[in-house]
């Protein structure tokens, strides 16, 4: 996590959102009006000259935008119109105030790690991509268990049968991996979480490893295995195929408005202390 020493003023801002949604389309128009009044240039989502991207929607929309913009090093901020909103940390009701504060220079920039992922069939590369949340080797349409072997930095770790395995970044530790009983990793922790999916053994448990590790997942036996990156199925995997994962040299830069606190977000979204708070309110 890093705080920008000299904060740039954002003036060329891309607005991103699913315009087929009337609510999102209305919010984008409202933002465009606000930005125009502040003297900013409003750009289309794919304009490479943007110095900030504002994403209106849920975490999925922010995830897709961040992946697309990472190569251009454009920082992103999200306005939440989805469900949980772990990454879209400006509430819709506070949209004007939050974006206005950022334009006034009241913000922090946080860098989040990415996974570099590559699938090999023999010595030949089949696919290379990045993931902000997680990479998953899982079962496909047939719904049968798969068998895979896991190695870290060239050292064999285990061979396992199950529904698959998740390799999650700290950002992704509150997404799919959390649903699979994986650990929550603070964004500043240089680690990755390895989370088995419904393993056919009681001894397999989630493990956290250094994000400097090279993780290799080999499909040993499967009729229908598939690789997913940030929830998108990008490749079918045959027996013997290898998914190699390591930390990317690139990062995603999230812009946070004033008052952002990571644990406050967790407390709100995961409803920590909710029962105690309700009890106290009755006393």
C-alpha cells in the first residue's frame, strides 16, 4: 500500500459503466455534468489519455475496468451500484461528495497486486493473461472431480482430487476464495492464498504463501477441467496441461476518497459486530 507523495490533479477523466442500466446511465450523466462544471474533460472508457477512470456499478464492473486499464497505468475509483462493493468504496448516495473530494486532491492511492497467468501444453504456451482477484482451475460442465498436482517454486506440494483450487491475491481473498473458506489477506500483505475447492480429503486446508512464489498447477486426471480468471472461463485444460502463476510486474492503482479504511469496509460488508451492536442498542 502506498500513499502518493505528490498528488496529481485529475483533469482528464474516463467514465465507465453499463449504460443499458437506467440507474447507471443516469449516474454517468450526473457525473459528466459535475465534472464539466469542475473544468474536467470527460472521456470515453477506452481513451488512453485519461488520468483517472471512474467506474459506476459493482465490483465486477470495477474488476473488468481495472484489468483493461492496468497496461495504461490509469488509476481507478468505483461508485457502488452493486451488492457488496468491496472495491467500489464510494456509495452512490455520496457520489458527488466523494468524487468532488478526489478532484480537490483529498484522496489516497493504493497499489494492488496482480497475478500473471500462463497455461502450457507441453512446452507450448496456450494462453497468457492477468487476474486481479484470482485464478482457478476447476471443473467444467460435466461437474466431475478433477485431479491436479500443485508445486511451489519447483517443489512438489500435494496431489489432490476435488472441484479444483483457487489462487487468490489479497484483493481476491474477499471474493470467491472467501466463499470457499479461504483466509482474508490484508492488501499490504505480500502473499497469495491457495484454497482447495471441496477437496476429497479432510486434511486439505487453505495455505498462504509468498507472492514471490511461482505456483504451478498440473491437471493429472480430468474429463472436463477449465481455467477461470476473475470469474471468466478463458481456457479448457487437458490432462498434462500446466497453469503457471506468479505476481505480475504491473499493479492496479485504486483511488480512495477521504475516510477510507480497509477494516471499516470489512466490518460493514461482512457485518462484523452486528449482533453485539444490536444487543447494545436494546440495552
